[in-house]
């Protein structure tokens, strides 16, 4: 076993570490930090309680397929191990079986499980860092909790299938927690390996836990034997992952990045910068300049944090932050390779993983921030005095001042980078709260449409089935899985809502679209809004809603029916310049709504 003693407390003659009296201010800050942690956790649970819906959608039809095999007695290891796109989802499939047999695959409970796993991963990361840096007050860890658990990050938990992602994240956090114990026993190493395997066979991103863990072992100067065991386990896990692997199953052409290097770089930095899932047009080549700028700045800060954490070496909690940065950067690079050709509109959904770069950078810089600030200030003062009185200094004193300058410059760079990061995190948290709530309200409305189409699928066209229940999936497959879900009373079909939705029938105007302005266009002044509506039965109103700078699912116009569609006008001079997602929303006579696919426009007024 490996023993690290560099951070161990000094012992008194009696063998007990002396305890300094606690400052009342620090005790108060600890109480405030505990309150913030508890409120953040409670807010995450409230978020799921308020916005989660017990409906099946898109990737979750593969969950129904697993349960169909289980009920038919044809379930095999091959079914559980089968690829889902490029992912091995063995462990998520086991959770699906558990939820299927105990709760009839209640998706709300699945969403709660995802949120709990995310909270657990956040807690493990914070505790692991604090364990190595005990002098840092708990209040300094609140930005990590607020960043990870802000609503825009929690929004991914509202899609039950994303349980795969949260298993990866808890596997990452748990592996780092075990590997970073001061005394790494064989049991601790086995625990870290087991959690890395859990993450690896939950989604492709889980394989990135292995290089992140290796970086931590290296920085902690673990023995060669320990690192070889970790490397061997990672290689074996990876070989098994790709055994009989279908590399075309992901549906993307990885050669795209070689013919479009600038688009790939833009995608890479934008994923890092868009952790609040800001709206981006689906038009080819479209992007958000703010996301790109923030991503470039954040990448530079992350590199500085990497260097700082590596230089810190064995001391403090910085290696935990470095490992998170390694994981996050590798993840974003892999996404850029496989998803650039899909456009930046698909990039926001990866914000949960990109947050590891932000949190890792913060944790890498966090060690002894007050002491570092005082040291930097003292050294700059010393240099100023040295320059002021250079003519009176001896040659030895002059050389001493010159020798200190580079370290002072580097320390100053890290302090400035850390301060910029704190400002960026604060801004992202504020935007992420409002944007996440707006996105969750939109998803709640979309799930009402999904439920309506699922129950009345026999009356829906193939186009509607694909639009509402799973883009790019064959309608015949969706219909088969809906029938299986109904027969097994899974999810929505185990609730009283089925009878109500059948009585109301399929709402025909679920299919709506924004005709004007065009997706990806730039607008200014007074803009004509035009929506297409399939049918007007049971229709009370057609609204246009926008989400963007200062607007959160806000009504920007109520339309009037004309020969050219449902028309309204929007005076863009009353809003800030920037990107806005616009939807046409159908309001039924019973108060329920149906929304169109959002389009994105850029407002650019002088």
C-alpha cells in the first residue's frame, strides 16, 4: 500500500493532533456554507419534483425494448451489452430492469435518481478536495455546488435516459475519492477501479475516467505498482468495451474534422463556453460569438489551472481539480470529433460534462487563496522597493530581487486567472438559474405533447409520431415500443392520465411551426412573426414565446389568423441584442399547450 504523509497533521507528545481554537467568524461561515449546501440540494429536488413527467421519449424506447425481452423470457447478456449508438449501457440497463420490475419504469423516480447521483458526485468531489486542504473554509466550496447543481445543469436529469450520464459522473467522482485517500490501500484501489468500470460501461464518456485517475495517481506520487494496476485495469476495460464494436453505429463521420478544422475548433471552444445551454441556430455554420469567446477564455484559464495544479504536486487538493480538467477536456475533444458535423445547436446538451472543466479549474486554484494573495502582494511590494532603491542595493540583493520576479509574475497570473474564473462562474450561475427554469418549463410542455401522442398513437401520422416521440427513429419501431409499454403498463401507461388523454383524443394542432422569421436569420426593428398551424379545433390562441437575454419563455406576441398564417409582430428594439429561441405555442381551450420546435434568431439593433 502507498502512504502519503505530506498533508498529515503534526502530532503532540501525547499522539493527538493539537486543535487550534476555532475563530467565531469561521464557525459562522461554516454554518452559512452548510445552509447553502442544503438549500442547493433542496432546490435540485424541488426542480425534479416541479418539472419531471412520467413519460417515455426517444432513447427510452430502447429501455422498453429491454423490458420487453425480460417479460418475454428472451433477455440475454447480449441484450444488456448491446450498443446504443456508440455507448455500452450495461449498468443503466440493470437499473432499467430494477425500475421496471419495482415501479413499472416510473420516469419521475428515474429523474430523482439522476439528481441524487449528481448531488452525490458533487459532494464526493468537494469532500475529496477538502480532505487534502483542511484549512480551506467550507464556504469556498459553495461555488462548486452552485455551478454543478444550477437548473440549466439539472435540466439534463429531466430526461430519464440521461441516467447513463450521471452514472458516469458518480463513477468519476467516486473513483477520484477512493484514489486520493492519504493511505491508498488495496481495498481503496479496488473501489476506484470498480467505480471506473461502472462509469465505463454506462456511456462512452466513462472510459475517460481512466486517464483522469492516472493523472491523480501520478500527481500524488503513488507507487509504480499502483499505477500499473490502474493502467492494466483501464486497458482491459477498454479492450472489452470495443470488442465486436460497430464504429458506424454513432451515425457521424469522424473524417469531417479533417476537412473542417476551423468548424471543429469553433465547436470545441463553444462547448466549453456554453455551459448554460444558450440557444444556437440549427442553420449550418451558425454559432454564438459569446459562447466562443467565453470558451476561449475558459480554455486559457483551464490550461493555467493545469500547470498550477501540476506544479503544486502532492500538496493540497489541487490534483483533484487537475483530474477533473483532464476528464473535461478529453470529453469535449471527443465530442468535437464525433459531433461537429451536427452543428453547434447540438452542443448545449453536453454542458453537464463541460462543467467539470470549470469546477476543476476552480478547485485547482483554490489551495490557500488568502495566503497566496498576501504573498503575491508582499512580493510585488518587495520588488517595488527593490526597483525604487536599486542604486543603493548590493549586487547580491539585486540578484535576489531579480530571481523572485518570475515567480511573482506566475503567481500573479494564477491569481488573476482565478479571479476571472470566479467572476465567470458567478455570471454563469445567474444565467443558468433563469435559463434552466425556462428550459424546464418548455420541456414540461413538450412532455405533455409526448404523452398525448403516446396514448393516441393510433390516430397520429408517422410524421407526428417521429416529431413528438423520437426524431430519426423508424415510426414502426416507435409504435411497436408504445404498444409494448402499454401492454406492460410502463411509465405513463400505469397512471390514470391514460383514460383522460384517451377521452380528450389526439389534439390535432400539436403540429405547428414558426414560418417567419427564418431560423438562423438576423433581425432588427419590428419583426413579423408567422406560425403555421395544422388544425384549429379546440384552439384558443396561438402565442409566440422567446427565450434569450432578459426573456425566459416570455410571450412576445399573440397572433391573429390571416390568409398567410397566424401573424403577430415583435418590436425587437425593446430587448437586448443577442440570440433568442422563438417558439409558436398553441393554447387549447382546456388551458394545455403544444409548442413548436424552436428556431433561433439574432437580434442586432443599432
